[in-house]
């Protein structure tokens, strides 16, 4: 058996998004004592010291309460969050942009609200101050500008008015010591290259929603980060929602998420190609192995994997898979021959 990948616990971050909207395991609303405390305790027991949230998720107060209950000083953890998109009133023509698949089963307290965008200095200040109060700690380890590519797709995006004011405010907050790092939290790899051009020298970390089917574009981002000006790259999840957790052929599987929207026929067909080549190796193992290989082979750039669940044993399992999941050499070879994995990707 090959040695496990050497990936220290500080390379992982726990994603808090479900502490807000849920659902809890088995359905229903999230209860801090019953669900959040065991989840946070498991992360800490694993040595995971970084927690990732967003003002949109309405999840950070639950994290802060769990830390209090566990008697953990908030300053003892690293807390990173996201700004720009938040929940506002569904009035004045404001429409919901999140796909229905993500909205099912959310608690009644979120009904009648919708996602809104506020890049103003005053708006971003409110967002990040709120996050700091709810977390309960001092400085913020990172604040990511999230969802700009979604905004562009849904209603259009004007850089000067929709992004730049937030960047300028975060730079001021960083200079003042309130924010330690400025990041991105996005689903569209090309946006990272655009951000670097528009805002040279600003980016500390690029958080990208990930799965192996975007490994090609990710390698381009790693190259850009190595060439400088330097920035770190972090993986926001490794499965594109549920796409790499499927255990039946994606062509005929019931509806599933691919990059947090219901998979189209084309995406089903793509996932099916991975599924058939992987054979007895679960897709979940392929996603975990790719993520693990990235952190091991590009340690200066690939600094963090954000993963999330509401089931403590699943967090233990995911960390173990990222360190230990094996993909047989013939499977790697076939995936490369089919151009589903880039030919130069380091597989051992
Ligand atoms: N930009 C965006 O729009 C966006 C969207 C979503 C998330 N994010 C960020 O990315 C972070 C990570 O997201 P994520 O954790 O959802 O991404 P992920 O790692 O891509 O997917 C995790 C999903 O895999 C499932 N899973 C894990 N192990 C499994 C197993 N053994 N069997 C079956 N299912 C399994 C989990 O199910 P269970 O949860 O049921 O255990 C969960 O639904 C979030 O915290 C958030 O900050 C960003």
C-alpha cells in the first residue's frame, strides 16, 4: 500500500454554509447544540483550525455559539468569510438567483427574502463587521469577494460599480489590520485571470468551486499564481456539489447537482465518461485523490481545501480519502488518454 499523502490538518478548512440554511442530517432545521457543536468539535479534533463562511449563508452566529459552548476562544481559530452577496427583501423587482435545487427545505425564517448585491464601502463594512461580531473573534483571516461571475450571468456586472468599490474598501480594511487577506470565492476559473488583470497585486487567495472536470483550467491558474504576482489557490469543495459522489451512472441517475445547479444532459454525459472509466473506483475517490495530489505537488500555491458536511463521521472520511484515496494506474492512464485529466497531471 502506498504511503498516505502528507497533508497537514492546517491545509483543510471546514465550510460552515449549512449551519445557516441546513438542512440538518435527515432533514429539518439546524440546532446549534445537536448539530453544530459536534461538527465543530470533530473538525477541531481532526486539527482543522480554519472555518469558512459568508454573510449570505447566515451561518456564522451558529459557529460563534458552538465555539462558546465548546469553550474555545474565537481567536484560537482562523475565520474566513465572504462579502458582496447578502440576503435582502424580495421587493422592488428583486428576484431570487439561487437555483431551486439549493432552496428546497430551507427554514421558514428565510422565506420572502432574496439574494442582493452590495459592493459599497458602507455595505461591505456592515457585512464584514456583522461576520466578525457573530464569529466572536478579532481580525478576519480572510474576506473573499464571492459570486461575481454568477451575478454577471444572472443580471450583468459592471466592474467599476459592482466590484471595484468592495475591493477598495477591503484594501482599506486590510491596511487597518481588520482583514488579513483578500480573496475570491467563485465557480468560474476564467474570472480569476480577469480579476488579476483588473486589480493587479490585490489577490491573496483565489477560492474556486472545484471538481476534477475543471482540472485543466485549474492548472492554468496554478501557473499564473507561480509566475506572479503570487497568490494562493484554495479549493471550495471537491465534488461540485453532488456530481462526484454519485454511485450510479450519471446518465441515468436521478437529478443531481453539478456546480450547484441541476446537471444538464451534457454534464450528465461528461460525468458518465468519468464514471465508466473509473469502473470500481468511486468517483468520490477520484475527486479526493485529485485534490490530495494538488496539495502535495503544488504546496506553495494550493494551500487549502474547504470541505463541508453536517455529518461528523463524513468529515473524518473525507479527510482520510483526500490523504489516502487510491486510483489505479490504468485508470489514471485511461482518464488521461480520454483527456478527462490533463496529460501532465502528477498522479504519483
Ligand atoms: N460559490 C458557491 O456557489 C458555493 C456553493 C456551494 C458551496 N460553496 C462553498 O464551498 C464549500 C464546500 O462545499 P461543499 O462541501 O458542498 O462541496 P463538495 O466537497 O464539492 O461537496 C460536498 C458534498 O459531497 C457530499 N459527500 C461527501 N462525502 C460523501 C459520501 N461519502 N457519500 C455521499 N455524499 C458525500 C456531501 O454530502 P453531505 O453534506 O450530505 O454530507 C456534500 O453534499 C462550502 O462550505 C461553501 O463555502 C460555494
